[in-house]
């Protein structure tokens, strides 16, 4: 195996990562927000060596550490995710923690070297799946600016189909309120966040990427809304309605938060 991929699959690295996640990352993030994790029993059927793609809504900077920390260690210790090369991999003090905690691989943005970020991401991601490495992918492609979910890009569904691996839907409820896009920092006072894992989903025989992606999005919405209803938090429909009202009363020339 090439040294580049050995970094993502090496057993010693995975053990160190699991220790760092358990002893450093999770206690820190859990001290800032009140996290409740639901549905881990749905993951019991996944073999430890099974590659899969974890798909979730994307609401705040808390999402990646919450998803890594919420997974059972036997699954999270091997998982990898993509991170912007021009932000997370240009300085050692950024690339070191990002690689340590999240097993991250660099992804070029569209503005970098005229590359297509989706093609670059999928090339690396596909090779990692082939080596048995699970992946975390946010199919929306960026954080929501309103709390409401955006459309899913079909890339994660296409990877599941082409590499014959399942997708695990997950939903984060309350993450946007804990650290909204454009805010300078997280909300104080340990706001509540609920993380719900769903049942692994496989592509149907002959199913194309777009319909499978739509099924995944529906599953994430169902997980979100059922959890929100149980804890008195807004559903996706309510979040969309609030966003529409805000857009109607916000001047068109008002400053907007920067993109990821």
C-alpha cells in the first residue's frame, strides 16, 4: 500500500486517533454543549471492518467533532473526512490536529489550481473506501445559513453505488442554534444538541445516484424531525418557514456571512 494511504489505514494511527478523540476531543466539545446521542443500536449490524459513508445535515462547526465523538469507537477510529486543503493543510498547527482527530484528507476548492473539487474529493474518497476506510460526507456541501437543510448533492450516493457500501444517515438537531453560521463563536451555556443515527441504507438494485440521494435526504429529515418533536425543537419545515420570513424582511443589500 502506498504510504499516502497507509496514514489513513494504519492500525497504530487508528489507535492513537481513538485515544485522542476519547481523551481530548470529546470531553472538550461535550463541555461546550449538552449532547445526547440516540440510535447507536442501529449501528450494531455494521462489522468493524465495513466501509460505509456517514451522511448528515451540516449546521455548524460542531458537526464534525460531534459525529466522530458520537460514533462507537470501533467505527469512528477508522473514519476519514475531507477538509479544505487551502485552509486546514497549509499550516502545521492546523493540519496536525485535523489529521489527528478526523483522519482528514485534503480537498482542493474550485478556486485552487482550476481543479474540480467534486472530482478530486471523489477520487480520494473512492480509493479510501476501496481500502475499507469509512467516510463522513456532508451532502449539502456547506453549512446551512438558516438552520434549514439544503439540497443533497448526489456524490455520496454515487460513491455508495460504485463501491457497494452502505450509507448511514444521521441528523443533528440544535447544532445550528449552538453555533450559527456567521457567528463569531458558539452559544454559551451548553445549549442542547441531539445526534440521531439511523439504520444503514443500501442502494436498491439498479438504483441511480439521484434517487438514492433523495432517499438519504428524506431519511435525514425524518430522523431530524422525529427527534425535534420529542424534545420540543423546531422541525425542518419550521426552520424553512423562519428562513423565508427572515429573507422577506432582510434588505437585499444586507451583508451575508462568508461561505465555508
